[in-house]
C-alpha cells in the first residue's frame, strides 16, 4: 500500500500525565509515528478566551491511512491523552489537526483538508515554514514560505488609524 504525507499541527497548553505541554507534544509525536520531520516547539498566545500560553509545533508524517482514517486515529490519541471535547477554546492537553495532505484536497462531512484556518494561524505557519517551506497550499497555490511572509506583512500593518 502506498504511503502519503501529511502535515499535522500539534498544540498543548495543559499539563498531562506526560508532563509539560512540550513533553506532551513529544509523547504525541511518538504515538503518531511515521514522523519524517518535526519543527522546533514554539510558545504562542492562545486563540479565544483561554489564558494559558500554548506549546505548538508541526510535523510531517508518512502513512498509508486515508485522511478519515488518520483523523480517527488522531482523535483517539487526543482522547487517550485526556482531551475533553465540547468546550471550544478551552485549555487542552493535546490538539492534533491535519493541516495538509500530499494528495491535495479532501472534503467530507467530518474533515476538510487543507485545514480551513491554517493560512491565518502564525502558530501553525511559523513551525511549518521550518520543515516544509516549499510545500504548496493546494487551494491558493502559495508555498508555506509565501503564506508565512504574507502573515508577517499583515501583522505589521495597523488596521485603523488611532484617534480619529
């Protein structure tokens, strides 16, 4: 059976039985397996109301699984690591998202690849640019390097003048 590559984003902002968020990420990578490349873990501000900072990274994995098969396995790992569903933006021991797939795009009722929000998330793009700068987003056609640069430029622009 042929293998394909996936980009997985990993994040944690709560201690688990594996230790700190960074250690939890390393344990999750061991559990996922097939890791071809992994970016350094970075610290990032939370999205939403959570106050805890996140540890984030991205990894490229190789597997023969289809996108829905991989998603089911990642969700099982999240549950095993203590992730509780149903509370959007809550603190979490581990968050595992399929960002990109070497097969291009995938869409069904439970999964959309590429991940809808990855282009706007610095905590995904920054680590990803370290390991897959030339990987192309199949929707926009831009490389990860280009998406990262566009995000950096957008953050430097003040969206509205002050005092008027």
